C-alpha cells in the first residue's frame, strides 16, 4: 500500500530545494510587492541562508556609484523561464536570513540559476565587502582573499 504524502514530506521536499542557485519569489519585509530572491549560500547546518534580490532595473542611486554598480549581476531573461526580461542580482546588499524564512507557503520556488551566473553572484557578494571573513567561510566554504 502506497503512503500518502504528508505535510512533513512536502516540507522536506521544499527544504531540499533551498540550496545555492535556487530562486524563490515571495513577499519580503519593507517591500510592497513580491521579490525574486536567489539563494547564494547556505551554512553547513542549513540554519542560515545568504540571499540576494533580483531587480528589474538598476536603481539610479546605484548607477551613480561605481562600487555598487560593479556588484550588479545581469541575468538574461531568455535564460530563465521565471524572468520576463533581463534583470539584475543586487550583490551589494546580501541578505542573511534564517532557513525558515524560505519555508513559508508564500515563498514559491521558481528554478535554478545557471552555474556561471551563480558563480558570478557569489563572487560579487564576496567582492562587495558586505560580509565578514567568517560569514564568507560560513556561506561559501572559502576564505576571503
């Protein structure tokens, strides 16, 4: 006799999708519309996540600041079914969040970044100077150079 899916097994499936490169869409504190978020790194304990938001355009404030502009990673709309146009991962402001934040029903899994885009996102987060050496090691398993 086959087992029926339980809430627990569905929760486990969602938890497995929370890995580097995963893209989710959902509400975020302080934002009046749903945002795409990229999981850039996950701690070994899977308790904390480092994520970045995807924006449709680069904000004028960022355009005038070369250091912040360098931390924007272009994502081609044609490469991703969930994007309707070219967009930008804002790696200048990485978000450190608890794993549980991505487990709520309002957060919907959209897909995975290409490996080359994920590597760029991770490199730009590290280059941004927004994370400590310990956080870089914790999220990405490497040391800052």
